């Protein structure tokens, strides 16, 4: 594990060597970390990459928490600064869930050799009546002085966060980057779990429609379908045709 200081934030990352020619940046989802991504994606990428870089976003894993509530543009800028500081050229982006959102933002501004999105965030989900009720209750109780009520009403992703990371979560959860995603020109592989409730298949289908050069493959499983399925044959085929 290595650490680097970017804009007064210590970021933790891992670099693994492979047998290929490309450099890949692999980004985790909300609440996860670089170790999870390393465990399940090293095998699939090592044939194609000479270096695989696994990054902990600020506030996750071994990286420092930001001093103020971030939004996704803050994470995008910090990730770009991280790449610049390492003095590397990234050829391949792979992101799961929230990491997929940052990968989409990166690919909307620059072309890469390949983009792999696993159950990616980035498009706004309609809120269910249950979620709307929770938000309404939380706002009302907060005004009455019940500051800690969010632990009981927040989603699983937000309930145990520090105050700054909870505000960050609120900043990023409802972002919609449809316009940015439609600008992606990079050849894209969309990998999705058929039983995903966090980023359901409707999101995958919409992304496929927005990204011109994209292919969608679905698997048995939920938001973490890659933990139950070997993605290697599908990623191999994707790179062979890239």
C-alpha cells in the first residue's frame, strides 16, 4: 500500500503489475475500498495491463476524509490531480457504482482506450414513496432538534457516516450526469447484476442508449455481482474486439 498527498489530503492506493501493455485505474463504489476491487478485478485485468492502480477515494479505506463536504466534481478533480502526481497516462478506466460515476465524468472529458462500468452510478433514480417519506420525516425532526435521527432514517450507505461524509453522501446521491454520459466516445463495457436494486437494470439500459459505443452484459446477482461471477472471459473478449 502506498500513500500520496494531494491538496493536503493523504490518498491511499495500490499498484499491481500485470502482463499487458496498458495502465488501468480502478475505482471502488460508495462504502467500499481499493482492497475489494483488487481482490475481484486483478485477475480479469492482469493479462491486458502492465499496471493496475487501485485508489481509495477521500473518506474511504486508507485515505483521509475531506475537510468539507465533497461533490462528484471535487472527487473528479482530486482523481485527476492524483493521476497527474503519479506522472502516468491512464489507458483504461474501471469503476464500480460510485467509482463508475467518476469514470463516466473522466471519459466525458477525455478519450481512453477502454471504459468498464460495473453497476455504475451517474443517472438519477426516481425516489420511492418510502424514501420520500423518510426524507420528509428527517427534515421535520431535524428542525425540531433531533439531530441524530438520521441514523435511524438514513439509507444503509448514509447511516454510519461521519457528519462530513454524510453531507458528501447527500451531495452526490441525487446527481444526474446524463448530458456528460452522452458525450462519452470511449469503447465501453457495461457489466450489471440482474437483481441490482441500488442501480437497477433500467439504469444500465439507459446508459447503453446514451453511450454510443457500448455493450451491456448482465449476470446473476445484485449490486456486487462481480463477487459471485468470473468476469474474466467477458473482459477478455471485450479487449480482443477493442
